[in-house]
C-alpha cells in the first residue's frame, strides 16, 4: 500500500542561513512545500527584520521571505554556537547560505567540513557572481544581475537611461534556480547516497534573462533594440480609467483583434499584412486607430470585449487594483496569516497547486521562537543545558509573553 505524505516535502529538514532575498526565498519555497525550515539567525535577529515597509510595526519585507519557518537564534561566533550548528547539520538534508564566497569557510562550515559532518548534506550556495569566476570576490545585489546580463539596457523606451524593474526579478529567479537545483540534488542523493553543492548567482540569472538577444548577437551580430511597451498589436493603450496592454502579436490574434473591435477591413489593408508592418513600418497608423478605440472604453469594457473574443490583454493594474483582484484571493496567491507583531499580515501563498498534497503557508517567527523546541526536540539537549546556553547568550529564546499576546 502506497503511503501518502501530507505535504510534498514532509520529512525534509532545511537549515537556512540566508539573508535578504535570494537565499531566504529558496528556504521559503521549501517551507511552502512542507519541509521543516529552520531560520538560523543571530541572537539579535536577522537584519532584514528591520526592512520597510511596515504593517503595524511588522516588516512586510521580512515576513514575505520567512513566513512558515522556525527561528533558531544562536551566536555563530562562539564555539558553543558552532557546536549547535554542527549537531543540526548531522540531522539535516539541506543547508542554504548566501554569504560572500569564502565567508562560510572562514566560519568553519565550508562544504568539505559539512561533508565530514554529514556526507548526505546538500549545500546551496547563493552569491552575486558565483563561487568561482572572474568577479567572485565582488559584492552585489539584484540590480547587478539586471545590469550585467544586458536586461537594463533593453528595458524602457529608446533614448531613456537604463531602467531596472521595481521588484527584484533577479533575486526571485535565482532563488528558484537554487530551489530546483536542491530538489534535483535530493533526487540524485536517493541513487548515490551522497550530497553535493549547488552554486547559483545573480550574474548567471541576469544572463539567462537576456538569453535570446545574447544568442542572436553571438550567432549573427544582431543587436536587439529597445521596444518599450511595444506598438501596434503588442502595446499599451489608455482607456477612460486606466491602461490596457495587448499581446496580440501573431497572425491568429491579429485576426481576432481586428474582428472584435469592428475593423475587419484591416485584414485586407496592405499596410498591416505582416507583423513587421504592424509593429514597425506602419505602426503609427495602427497606433492612432487603436488609441481611438481604447479611449472610448473603460479598462473593464475593453478587456471584456477583447478577452471574450480570444485576444490576449489585461488591465495594467496599480498595486491597489492588483491587491483587490479576485484572482489574487481565489487562487490563494496572497493569504492573510496570524502575526505576533502585526496581529495578522498578508504573505505570499500557494504559488504552486499540487493535486493531492498541500502547500503550507505559516506565520513568520519572532527571534528565537523555536530555539527551545529545536534544541530539545531535535538535538535532545536538556533543559539545564538550554538554560545555560541562553544565560551565556549563545542562544536567544523568544519571550513567551509576546507569543501569548
């Protein structure tokens, strides 16, 4: 009889030493899929707990990358703190870290040391430029990946300075690369019985985001130019109450677009017979007529007409509009969870839908909330030893009155 797990990664334990986004979001993905993720942070707490914006005193930044994790607060500069981490490594499957290359070795937990402690451990290394390569010693954050791979040079309208995305695109994709790599390593471990290292970085991700233009340049010398929001059948248009974006670039969509807005004559118009005609050569003429049609409609009206006729389009939502879109709640993309600081707060929810097993969406921990549970339940430390470690500030233990409130 087959045994069914309640979550996809039930029984997997992850030690998350990551900071900010790219590392911790990898840990978040494991937490959502049901792994036990232990956030290893300093006695004072992870520095990103202070990052804004805030919701009733709680960092909206912090909870997005750490909800559903357990907090173990320890001083890794002390020999006793290192001993605790060593004991946990023996009982864990994955360790995530995104310090600068070489830092984890100085701390005494490079991969060779990890492998001595636990040959099955999988070590996920996230960095700006990788564990090797010409720039490995440089520091960097998300915009570095956007800039280095050429993405910023192609974002925005022609003549503008380079433009980065508002949200950290590179961090997010790098974290997914890390997650996918770690999942694959878990699968390979079932066969070999051994762990291994995973090396992902922001610069690598930046290049993969611009892979088609780079391939075209290397193959034929073709240099992609900026397209901005696009023109013709792939542009943005202002309606009575906001903007709508069209993505009707292929021939089938062009036919549907023309017919749905009452412009069937476009289909025999010599000016608009090819995609190049519509987006470049005669784009201005098409822009003028499309703009006129959209200007007489609300966003909702335009999207309803086009969508009902199979034309890809969407309102260009503001954050306020996106936050109340029914897709967000119906699909549980953002969900509200209890929070020890804010009372409740919204966090990223079920971004993957499993047919039989559940994703797990939990609350973000306060500093040291699970220290006693981990030291006692996983490592078997006595109450006396835990109290001694707490008194010596080797570990931090959350104030139970805060949790009770």
